[in-house]
């Protein structure tokens, strides 16, 4: 039986969040023929502007560049080949940004276009620069409109990566809530069109999704589907950020309730947004450094661990010492990101390595006391590693039926 009190607290947290990331997919902004629908875009903007008026800072992660480029190129439907998709994105991105600027101007709000590639979240220096950029935009009262740079990045076009991007951006900007707007009004136990499917209003943790089918997408226009939205939700909640999944048609209700209010001025009877499905956050918010390491960093090598080291690192959260390493793979330097791998090839953790790859073959398998003084330190310190229970870029599990 769902905990009504916990669900209400999660909904209140979404409603009271001062910094909110809102993600909307292509299917929620397009016509039946696949082109951009100005009325839908205006409706979304009205909801976001309403939230801003109530005191929140909002970052909008928006798909739709390809859809906006169809008409100018004389295309009647979304192209299938990658080159034409990228051409449409190139033309459509500036049109999409222009339409957002015009629509937000109705509310006297300025928008800033932020195009990100995988390098901007994979490379630590780029990630930190993006943090500073978002912080400055929000300090000026600007609404950042974010999209994957489709003209050069193929992941979003092929896999709907804007869902994952939204979770990364939510942590990057220090958001207190992530709102995922789709063409489905909630998470269901199966496809929402099936009579046997039941709506799920509250998800306390990932374990509650075991047995739920992720085949709940209601449209083929977008590229993400429900599985990628669940991955996004679990990524964000794992970092301490509550998530609301609702339909784009419910945007006003999803964003307006309790927006921007100081918790001290709110009543315990406030419900927060009553629409959609809410996902409860983990109790601890992950540091930006470790969140980046877990979800965005690109490992440049790997270390194979014996069973004792695997148990120490994953079970007791201990540092990795030279004695527990059985093999070194790749060419890396001190400070680079490496994967920690068990004997059967399973990635169990990743971290910032404290030795160059050229040093490790001579010291692996040996105790610290047997090494020269300058080498007597951890290979990966406990404060510099995260345990990986599943691949960081894996799709969401087939979840849906409780």
C-alpha cells in the first residue's frame, strides 16, 4: 500500500522547488504530421512563465529542432536517415529558439539558448564551465532553453538522450525538482491504452518498479519513450532530486501548484501538484563531483580487482590498494577516470586513479608497506570512487507492472 504521507511530501517538494528543470519531448510540441505546433509551444511557455512569476528559476530542456526544420526543407514527415535528420536539426534549431524567444517575450521573459554535446557533460572542465554559464543566466532572470546539439551529436537523435540530459542538467544547476512532460499523463503498469493497465501515482524507489512494464509510451513521434524517462527519473532521484512525470497538457497543473513558496509560509495541508507520477528522492544529495563521475564521466582505462578488493570497495566502501589489483588496462595518468572491474569482467565501480598506468604493473599485488615511500598511497581513494550497480548509460530496466 503506497505511503500517502510520503507521496504528499514528495509532491510538496516539487511544488515548493525554487529551481526546477522542465523537460519536454518532440511528441508534445508537434502536430499529427510531425511539424512544430505553435499552440502547444505557447501553452508550455505559459506554464513555465507562470512558475517563474511565482518565484522559481526554470531551466527548459526541449526537443523539437528536427520538427521545426521539416517545413523549411519541404519535408512532409520526420526523416529516417541520420544526415537528413541532422540537416533538419540545423535549420530547425534556430527557428525553435526564435519561437521560444517570441513566445516568452509575451511574458517579458528573456531566453538563452544552450546547446550541449556529450563532451560538455563527459569532460569535467566542460561540465564545470556549463555550471557557471547556467548560474549566470539564472542570476540574470533568463530562462535557459537547452537541447542536445543535434547537428553534431547523434545520441539524442537515435536514442532520445534529452531525457538523460535533463537529469544531468538538473543536478548541474542544483535543481530541487525535475518535471518530465510527455504525451503520457502518468506511469502505468503497462501500455496506457490497455484496460488492464493501472496508473501509478507514486514511486518510492527503484525497487518499487520491479515487474512494471516500461512499454508505456503513447506516441511514436518522439524518440525517448518511457524507458528513457524512467532512466532519467531514477538518475535524478538517486541524486536527491524529486521527479514529476506528467503530460505536456498538464504542464500548468504540474508547475503552478505551490511554486516558489517559502516552506515556512506553507501549510502542512498543501498537496503540491496532484497530477502525474512522482518519484521520491534519495535521502542524500550526491555531490556534483561524484554525480558527474557516476553518470557522465568517460573512463579511459580499467583495473581488474581480486574478490577481496571487490568486497572492500563495494561492500565496505574502502579505498582500492595496489594489493587488490590483478591487471591494468589502458593508458592513463594520475587523476583520470578508470573503471574497477571484477574478475568476471563486471564493472563494479569507477573512480579517479591516483597512479599513472605505467606505475601500476610494478606495484599491483603488493602491500603498501613493501613499496617505495613515494608510492605508498591508495590507487583509488574511497572519497574518489562511486560504486556502479549497473552501466551508467544503460537503458532503464523493463519495469512497469506492480
